[in-house]
């Protein structure tokens, strides 16, 4: 077979694939505000969610972030949004750190519930095209928040075109069932296991 024959076969194959894809894409005409869940043991749940927040910012779409667990530690995403994009993205760090750091369950519950009230306020505002609930799955896992309350609110009160992103390990099955888009980050290898600490620009 000559190079020309190989190129012709490849082009014909790609043309057939494009026609099939175009046919599928022609049926995808609906739009809706999505419930998006990032979960799993692998790294990248919040990072991917912030990627979508920055897409919204780039398109001039108002959005918001509520951090449920992460405390006052500086992160690149928060610092950049607060210093440069606060007119497009409201940012609320409501948690005071992971529960093993605070060692105060009552306080953790109080802060998680305050964060949920702020989240509801931001989601109800139809001007916000996307609201990121960072690490809310952790608060739900420890029953700091009532899962049914969260699901009912998202079903009944979320504006039709608002996207809500919920991150954190161990997303509960009813939340996964209710979501439109679920990604599970799988841990294959992590430098922490080799004694390497969290590093600026990678983890925060």
C-alpha cells in the first residue's frame, strides 16, 4: 500500500466518523443548568471545578464559590479571584479547616450550615451562572448537612439555567443519582505516598 492509499483510507475513515458524529450532535439541542459532582480519591476534584469557574469568568458570566471545609490557608485560585475577578465571582471561604484539624464537631456543623445558607442565597440568584460548592461532599459525608435538604433545594429552587458543582470525596449515592454529570477521580499514584508534601502551584 502506498502512502497515498493510506492517506485516502484515513481520510475516508475520518469523514465517515465525522458524519456519524454530526448526526449525533444534531440531536443535542437542549440546554439546562447542570448538577455536577466531582468525587473520588484522586487529586483534581476542586482543580477541575475551578477550571469551570475560570471559564465562566472568561466568558463574563457571573459565578460564585463557597468553600465548606478548607480554612484560611491562601490558595492560588482564591487569591487570583479576590484580587482580579471579584466583580465576576463572589468567593466565600466558610470552613475553618478539616475536621481533624478543628477537633470541634459542633463548630464544624455550625460553619457547614452557615456555608449552606450562603450557598442557597447564591444559587437562588439567577445572575450567577455557576456556583461551586467546594468540599460540600465532606460536610455531607459527616452528616453536618442534611442530604435530603440539599437534594430538595437543588430540585425545587435552583434556577433552571444555573450550574451547581459539588466537590469532595465520598459523594453519597442519592446525590450521584440526582446529578447530571458525575466524574470520579481515580487515584493511580500520588507523591504524598513517597513523602512529598503538598506544593504550591500543584495542590494550592
